C-alpha cells in the first residue's frame, strides 16, 4: 500500500513539474450525441480534434463555449470539436436545450465513467484535449482557456 502511494505521488510530482509531454494516443470512444447519433473519435482521423469535457452547471464551461463555437466556425475544414457532457442524471435533461441556447455547432455527446477513465480521469472541468490528425494528444488544458491558446495549438498542428 505504501509503495503504491509513493509511486502515485512520484507520478503526480513528475507530471506537475514536467508538464504533459504530449503525443500519447487518444483513446477511441463511441458515445451517443444529443441528436441520437453515435460519435466515434476515430471517425475524425485526419482532422485536428478538441475533446472538451464540460457540464451545463459549470460556470467556466458556459463561459468558454462561445469561443469553442467560434473556433469551430473559423477552422471548420481542419478542426472538429467534440463536447463531452459530464452532466449527471439530475442535469442530463438540460443538455439538449443548452446546446440550442448556445448555438453549439459541433457534436455534443453524453459522457460516462468509461470515457473519463480512458482519458486518465478528469479531475475538474472544463478539461480539453487537443488531438492531432494522427490521433495523438498534443496538449491538455484544464480550466477556462482563452481562445488564443487554442488557436496556438491549432495553428501549430496546421503547419
């Protein structure tokens, strides 16, 4: 038990002070979207993808969505954003009206414990993963991120 705890603490220390190294393969998933379709990450190979974990009750998530909508418009030929709602049973009914109210122009799917676990566990939201055209995670953002940060990520991958 003690060895496991020490190992976990060393890993967290390493990640905290070295940052995310990138280029880990993004886990594929199949999740149901707000319009009833199945969305698979692998369907978007060849595009830059931002996977955004969020919820309707999360103020920073709500504040960041207009930027994501704008990014999807601006980079529509090269980018797809996939919003993964982590709303629970109590607030899940709010997701579809929320998508309409915010005029979200990218797929929004209903997340579950499996996808959260596949992405290494989501500690806080919003958390977003930037994925290159080959399906590799190149950056992870936790918290509200300015649109300019996403644009740096996207433009780097467009080169």
